[in-house]
C-alpha cells in the first residue's frame, strides 16, 4: 500500500503540472489574440505544433521530407488563396532549407552516411546546377534578376531534393510512405477539382480567372479546364497523369488486396482529374508511361497485351468519332489532330525562335525566355514569343549546349531505372515500384515537349524525389534480401538449438 501511494503521488503532481501548463498556454494564446490581433495570436497558437514538428524532424529527418512533400503540394493553392502576389516559391525554399538544417543537426549528434548521396544522380544534378550557375555570366543575359528567378526551380530544387531524399529516406519503408502520402494528396487534388466542377470556383479562383486573365486558357470553346490545387490546368493534368501511371502500376505489386484496390481507386481518380483538366498533352503521360512499363515488364504476354491496348486507345482517339458528343473525349481526341490551330501556333513560335537563337549556343540566359521575361526585359524579342514547352524553354534559356546536357541527364535517369528493373533488382515488389516511377517520369518527360511542367511546383519535387528513390533501389534490394535471409535463419537456428538440447 505504501508503494502504491509513492507511485500515485508523482502521477497526481504530473497531472496537476500538465493542467497548469495547458491553462497557461490557453491564457497566453487568448491574450495574444486580444492584445495583438489575429496574426500574432495564430502564430502563438501554432507554436506547440511547430515545436512538435521540430522535435519529430530532429528525431527522424525523413518525417520532415514527407512534410516538405505535403507543403510543396499546397504552395500554389496558398499563393492563389491567401498570398496573392507574394513570391510563394519562398515556401518551398524554406521547407528545403529546414530539411537541410535537420540533416546538419543530425550530423552534429550522430554519424551521417554521406556516401548515400554519392550517386550518379547527385553528380548529374551537381553538373546541371554548376552549368546553370555559370549562366549568370552569359553575355546574352540582359538582367541578373531573370537568373535569380529561374535558378531555384531549374537547378537548386533538383539538387537539394535528390540529395536530401537519398540522405534521409534510405530505407524501403520510406518509399512506401512516400507513395501513401502522395496518394492521399492526389485524392485531395481530385476532390478540389470536383468542387470546382460541381460547386463552382471560389472568389480567389474567379479573380485569377477573370481579372488576371486565366480564363483565356481555362474557359474556352471546348469547355472549362479545371486546375484544382495546381497553378494551372496543364500542371494539374501532368500531375494527375503521373499519379495515374505510378499508382496503377504499383497496385499490381502490392500483396495486400486492400492496398491493391486502394491504389487502383487512386489511379482511377487521377485519370478522371487528368481528363477534366482539359490538357490534351497530358494524354502523353499514360501513353508513354504505360509503353515504357510494358517494355520493362519482361513478360511476353503483358508486352503483347499492352501494345495491343495502347494501339487500340490511339486508334479510338485518332480514327473514330465515338463519344464525340462528350466534351472530355472531344478535347482528348484533338490532341492527335496535327492540323489543330493551337499546335500550328506552337510550330510557328518555334520557327521564330530558331531565327532569334542563331549564334546563341549557351542561350539567352536563365529567366529570359517567354512571357515571364517581360518583367525585366519588356522589349526583348525573346520576351514576346511564348516558349510553350519545357524543352523549348531550356533551349532558349541555356542554349543547345544546355538542352543536350539536360536531355542527357533525363535519359541517364530513365536508363538507370530501366537497367535496374531489367538486370539488377531481385525483389519483385521493389522492381514493380521502380518500374512505376521510371514509367511515370518517362511520361512527364514526353509531355514536357508540349508544356512547361517538368520542374513546376508541385510536380517537380515529386519527380526529383522519385528519381532519388530509383537510385536508392539497389540499397533497398539489399535491405529486403537481408531481412528475408534473417527471417529464415532465425527459425533454422531455433530448430538446431532444440535438437541439440534434446537428451
């Protein structure tokens, strides 16, 4: 009884202390709201949550990388809804530097395996970043402001995301966690698009459409193009096409039947989101992605069936008029019309750019291509012509040298993924996930010929993280093999010990 009393007393003291702390915290938050207003009160109210996030991130930096993935997904939405006119890319900058700080703090306390980031992907990202940094000294550049605006999304994010992912998420479970978080974000994006479609646009979205001019490309004769949480419909279509490919293929390799059904449901939702985005070029993502997966499957029957289905889908859209009364099918079908007015305008723009790019092997300088350059170079000839394409933009801003380097890096990543799936990886599920990521990236790369989507928020960070997981796949394969070996070794030792102990 005496021992029980000693245990109860500290517990009651702890509860009392906790109650006092909570009451004091509530009082401090209430005082801040009353005395200083909403911004300060909200900041103090969020302080406990911030401290919890800091504690969890210091214990496990992979947690903060997943947090970066979530924050990255809502940046464009926050910019449109609450931070109108603000440089919202700073949010991703802050999230990445927070993760970098967590890694540095970890290095001060524990030994960090820096060699995890010593991959060909890191080297490729570093080479690209150095090339883009040297573009600051491009004699064709009119203003360093353009370089400052472009270097972050074009090079720094690529380098930081792949390095931080390899350093902090070098366990197989983190690949699965990333897919799980990404799947929830995909469903939220589709849900938001459904709200736009059936409940209408909110005040901030209407302002962007009808005041800032978004309606010219999003409310057109073929119907409304929905953009969800993304910056625009093209970005939304690319993100949903990527999710569709990755989750539908990943579903084939989950052992849990409920996860199979869930991933297929997410892929179906993403497919619907891609279609209502009205982005015709987004169809390139599943067409190219599934074609790559079929070639990586190493299954003759799947190759034949996959090629047949891809050809049938192409023929349905190209050579038939079935479903022409449906606006979604009608707009998707126009993607295969080479006489389309929009396509012809793009070709004309590229012809004009070819004339202006003569004698510029290193381009016009970062940020100096397309309409965005009008901010600091309103009268420059290149500012008057839309680039319309990620690769055309890279060509204009970094020249033919930069374009070849950039394409070479992308082909290297895709080639590495294909080689791992074909020859290196032994675990079936990991091989399937790696094939899914490789196929998804391939699809977005093909689509990027028609739209500037490859490095856009949030698609860019997801692509870069996926690249890092592809290069981590051999480590995951070794981890899974060792776990499987240990699982079989322990029972064998127990049986051997039992036989030895038998008299």
